[in-house]
């Protein structure tokens, strides 16, 4: 008799907690000691790019987050279909690419690469929500995916059109989008 392991989401939960701690550490540092007290007009990436040390810490932490996500997928290969798995792997690739190419204050090729992969990652996140809506058989997943997709569309439209009140608080909206994505993965 073959035993099938029950899916465990602890790797995804650890990845999410690590990302939250990294976020709190980097933003907290700049708010408390970096002269950006309460500034919500900068994205997470713009905060990260302010200092080589925060760039290195962000990259290292995101590498661990990516490994945990891939590890979860590798140990639960029957958990999801190929389309969903493709989207998650595409997310990981974009996430790693933007992590090794910081958004530097002076711009340049690193910032251009970062912005390309950030846009790709945010689009992939929205597509994951859409895929979950189409493919799920669970009501709880459907509700979370619907809420996530509505927020994703809101986020992408406001970001594309650079809506002023949205851009004045981009840190809050972007953080909520990324945190909500992890919640979607956990569901």
C-alpha cells in the first residue's frame, strides 16, 4: 500500500513570514534611521535600492523565499496542475530576477531590468489569481482568488495610470498586493 503525503503548507508559511520580516526590517530601518519616516511614496524596491547592504539583504532573503516556494512545489508535485505550477515557477523567476537587479536611485540598466521583472511578477500574480478562479473546486479558494483578482486589477490599473493618491501610498498598496498573493498561495 502506497502512502500519499498530506500537503503541508509550512514551507509557504515560512516563506511568507520571512518576506514579512525582511519587509519590516528594511522599511523599519529607513523609517527609523534612514530619514524616510513614514514615507509611503516609495515602493519596497526603491527603499531596498537606497543602500548596497539592503540590496544584498533583500536578494539573500528573497533567494531563501524562492527556494522555499520551489521546495514546496517539488515535494507536492501532485498538488496542483501544470498551468498553476508554471505560473508559480514564472513568479519565482521574476522574483529572483528583480531581487538581483536592484531599483537604484540613479537608474540605469539594473533599474530597467528590475522594473521589467517587477511588472512581469505583478502580472503573473494576477494570472495566478485568475487561474485559481477557473481551476478551483473549493469555495474558500474561489472567494480568496476572486478578492485577490479584484485587488490585482485595481493595483495594476492604478499603477499603470500613476493615479496620484495611489502613488502617494504605493508602499501600502504594493505591500498589500504581495502579502495577499502569499495568502492566495497558502489557501
